[in-house]
C-alpha cells in the first residue's frame, strides 16, 4: 500500500517532515505515529526504522519500514 494514504490528513505534515529528515539523514530511527491500514483500521506504530528503497542506479523506488511495536487506536 502506498504510504501517503496511511497517514490521516491531520498528520500528513508530520509525515512530510519525517520524510524530509529521512532524505537528509538517509534513514529515520525510532519513529512513532498514527496510521491507517488498508482495511481502514487505525493503529499507532512505535520504534519504526524507515529507509528509502533505491534501484542499483540510485533511482528512488519508494520507502520501507519496520517497527517493533504497534497498537490499535
């Protein structure tokens, strides 16, 4: 699922700031935020590691994330 619709409209500015930091640092560590699943369920992630997915030629393909904790909200 594309990451843009997983953030509620009220949290999209926070999401964009996180991606700006990721581009500057190369990754984000220990991110937390509210998200919406593909089925519409709201949940909060904690302790996320987020990094860009790049093709061998450096072309941006998207982002990836792993997180150690989540809870329904």
